[in-house]
């Protein structure tokens, strides 16, 4: 089975500063990795995903993440945050051996951008 | 369709009542997933359909939870004899077969059991 650990439950950061949200996973098989964002009272929106290939993945809204197999990590980064980035961020993993599979989510990181 | 829709958006039930939550997936998406998100937690998998077949229901917490998708499109999650611990947001997601395996989520139904 897969599991995800998001070490930081809350991350405050000033506007225009860089941010990194950490994600580590455990799995005995190959995995697909995802980052989702959740705004208040809304569903989850996909930011980016890693399936295979280049380990540096670029997503929407200026976010990027790097897959590090040796460290089993998939940290999310943005060089300069905006007020509108304030939201809950979830890292998720699924079994990469076959097709559509359920996602295993971390407990989330609340990003708060301070003006 | 424009996206995954869920209804109702909010549901208040008295303990012991039965509830039914509806999910309309994106047209053409054969895979449908239900997740439960407790307050302050990440979503947790409940069950998975491929067309009308329920291929995985390992995440359903008890036999009070039942899901169906009789025609391979709309799905209903039913909870019988609701308990306070059932209070959560129930999320539905759909995806197309094959890569990139992206799941599109609906806005969720917030269930409060009093």
C-alpha cells in the first residue's frame, strides 16, 4: 500500500517570497504522484502530476515539483507567491503499475500568503 | 459536461436517518471514485467504479455505506442509519481511461449528522 506524509500542516509566507511544500511518500511499487489545491468550499483542482519521464514537473499557476526517487519525495515549489495562492495543498500518490487507481492523500498543508 | 457535479452541496441529517448523495461525472468518463474528507484531513478513498462495475469497495467504513452506478454514469452514495462520525465532506471524482489518469473532482457534499 502507499502512504503520503506532508510534514508541514501550516506554512505562512510573505507575498512574493518563494515557498516549498514538502511531500514524502512510501510505496513498494512504482507510483504516480500528484499535487492538488483546494480553495474554501471547493473541490480539488490538479496543480501538476508526475507519471514518468523528466523528474521536474511544471504545473499551473507557476508551481513546479521535483520527483526524487532516492529520497521518495515530491516537493512543491513556487518562486514567488501571490495572495491568491492561499489555500490547502494536498500531495497524493497512486499505484503506477496499472490504470485508473484510487489516490492516497496526505493530510494537507495550509499555505497562507501574508500581504 | 462542464465538470463533475454533486448534489446536494450541503446535507444535515439527524442521527439514524438515511441519506443519498449524488454524483454526475464528466460525460464519457468511465472511472468514478468516492472519497470521504473529514475536517482537517486529506480525502480518503471509499470506492471505485469502472462503468457500472464496482471494482473496489475496500474503503467503505461499514456496511451502512453503499454505492451504486447502475447505468455507468450517475452514481449514488447511500449511508444508512447515519452516525455522528459520518459527518464529513464526500467528494466524487471521475477520470477517463488510460493516461494521464487525472481525476477531476466535484465540489463535494458536506454532510453534518446531528
